[in-house]
């Protein structure tokens, strides 16, 4: 397992039980519905899809309900256990793969599409070598005419590391959750941010758990992602921005849709 995946695995495994409680405060249902509808708009009903960095199934589960055949892949084993329980609760079935995408040359089957949302790609690919490897692996795992969707919810053209800062106090049942995400190191030329993440859980004032992590995120430009995709073999790239409208440099979102030739 790569150092990148070991870091992600630690963060996700130790916070798996509280992952949805914390991040549901950040991402509302409207945003999830809009993202799911965009993914669905790119593929025919019943298409085979891979959710790369599926987490707890935020996109995977509603897409299965829409009639797609979705496989989830994540380096966080405990996150996948949460996803498995949610699938069982909804009476759904989906293959779940616990693996390091940086160590995979080609996936065991071919898909009509692969999508990686919510900055997952920038947490998996910390170097150009890793980015190229991942995109080449995805290309080999796509059927002719297949598509890759990468979502990066930050605009590097006017990026400020402090825009990533997040703090929240959340009450859920008898427990209180404190979440702090604080960037502390930024490499301007490489566009790489190292942040400290802290999750504290208390019950009626008593400390239950206290988790501290370091997370690295590599922010890619539109030009870099398009170049990497074409080097991997994709023949076309279309970019979108906020609300999945045509991409604009001054907006805070970048979504790349790359297509493999039929």
C-alpha cells in the first residue's frame, strides 16, 4: 500500500463510525441529488459504473436505486463496512472493493463509467506520476466509449488554503461531535495543501474519543487534468463548473468528463 493510501486509510478507518454524522453537516441533500443526477445524465440506464473513493456510498446507493450497476472502491476498510450496512438496510447489493488504486494496473472487470467525486482524486494522486498511473488504470478498465468523471471542488486559479478551513459542533443523540479541519502547510508551486483534521466525540461532557490526522490534498489545474487524460488515451475532455454549467476560471468547481474512443 502506498504512503498516500495509508494516510487516507488511517483517516477514514478511525472516523468511519462518525463519518456521515460529521460530513452530512457540510454536504446537503440538494448537492448530493444534483451530483447523482449529473452522473446519471452521462450514462444509459443500467450502465456498469465504478465509484472511485466511494466512502459510505453517498453517490453509490442513489445510483443503484436509479437502476445502475455500481461497484464501490475505497482504501478505507471500515468505511466500506458502513456502506455494506447501508446497502443491507436499503435491500440493495453492490460489489465493494477494498484496495489502493495506486497499486492497481487494471481492475478485474470493465465498466461503462468511472466517477470520483468530492475531491477524492486530489487525495489519491499527490504527484504527476500517481495521477498518470491512476488515469491509465481507469482507461484500461473502461469499455470502448466509456467515460471518466473527476470532481474537484476547488478553483486553483484563485486558490486560498484558508478557504478549506472548517469547524463544527454537532449534536447527535446523547453525543456531541467537534470537527476541525485546518490547513497548515501550502506549497504554492505544486498546489499541495497539508491539513490537520481533528474529531472529538463526547457524551454528556465525558470524552469518548479524540482523533488527530494529517491529510494531504493535491489540487490540479484544468490543463493538467486534460493533459493527463489525453496521455492516458482518452480522446475528448469536457469541463464543467458550479451547478455543472460550462466551466469558468473564476468559479469554485472543476468537473472533467473524459471519454474513451468507441
